[in-house]
C-alpha cells in the first residue's frame, strides 16, 4: 500500500519534514518512491515557504490509490484537494455529571 507521509529531516530540536510517497512497510525516514514537497514547522504560519507541495503529483498518486497520512490530509484539506472526515465523537464535549452539578449550583446561587 502506498502512503503519502512526512519523513523527518533536520537536526536535533530543529525539525524539517519532507513529504514523500512511500510503501507503508518502509521506515518513516527510510526508503521512499518520490518526494512530493516539504514542511518547515519552524517558519511562521503566514510564510509561504512553510509548506510546499506538488499538488499535481499528489493528485496523480492519489488517483493511483495512495493514501495520505492524517497530517498530510490536513494540508490537502487546506489546499482544497481532499476532504477530511468530520470528527465523530460528539460525546467528548458533553460535560460529565459532576461538572453539570457544579454548573447548576453556580446558576442557583445568588450573585454576591
């Protein structure tokens, strides 16, 4: 299975990532088929040099069955190429019993 993922480069505490197409069985920083772009997390978010992707190559490989990793899928969603699935845990944001009880007590108590 082909995966579009990030391979770490750079030095200690100075990360730099290559976005590569690799076989899913190869190691993270190991053998890859093609380099598709890069990501530099140390750059400010508004800089254009922070992320560079060859979108034509990415689309071509995805048509051939390559699956993007979660992080790469975020980049592609922002570029408008692929859509990230909606988050499917609606109960995570619901307050628990104790929190609901505290909120009810606070609402019932007169403001001092």
